[in-house]
């Protein structure tokens, strides 16, 4: 079989990318939710993550001023709410009320956790980098919360129970099939 490579112009075609809900809040104001697909891990010690947010987005100013956010990892059951939160602005609607999602207090930051999301990551911004269309908010992880029912017998997160999904070229795609474990290629 002959494989022919076709070259195209540069684009953000990396996939899949995580699909998350990020909560923000300034002072005693109302919390907001923003859907983010540009997020990831940057460092292990200290645990450091990032989110990319366009400066025109309502949550951008909240994150920039407060220096805090919570990454909430939804499961496939929240896909419709996640999509909705990415389609409307918190300037116009209260996304918690509109989606029925529940804000619960965080332990280290002002923005709330989303109760319905099986994993929540509290973050403190350490650096902001402007790249053009997006600002990157690099943050230290202060705490990670798991729903008890998504942990295995050893207290480790079970991806099959969490049911995270990704964003791929305008589509939400589930992440489900296990291909192996780290290091399995070295096992005789």
C-alpha cells in the first residue's frame, strides 16, 4: 500500500484535545462557566496546567483579575451542557441556572467546583502569555477533587468510570478503548 502525504497550510489540527468546563469568579460576583478545549499539562513538580482563552471572552477578564480558575472535567453525560456553555456568553446568561449544573465551594480558590463533573482541578495563575488570538493562563494545581465513585479499589481515577471525551475538528468524541499501559511495549 502506497501512502501519499498531502501538505496543507498550518492550523490547530492537533487532536483529540480535552473538553473541559472552566469556572471563574471575581470577588463576591456570580460565578461563570466557559467551555475550553485548549488545555493541558505543562509540568509535574509543581503540578502545572494551562488554558488558552481569547481576550474577547467574558471569562478572560475574570481569570486575569482574580488569578484563579477551576478546570472541571465532564463526563459524556454532561456533553450537551458543555456545548451550551461554549455557545452562550456569561455576560448574557447564568450558565449554572440554564444548564442545571451545581456550583459547590472550592477549598483553595474562589471559583466553584461543578458538582456534576467527576473531576475538578483548583488552579492558581502563575503566568499569562499572550500569543495572539489567545492568552495562555499557566497555573499551579492547588487541589484535585474526584467523585468517590470514579476511583478504583486502589483510590486511582478510573477513566472508564469518569468517561472523559475530547474535541476533534468540531466534533465531540468519546475516549474509551484501552490500547495498553505505559511500558507495555517493553514487556517480552
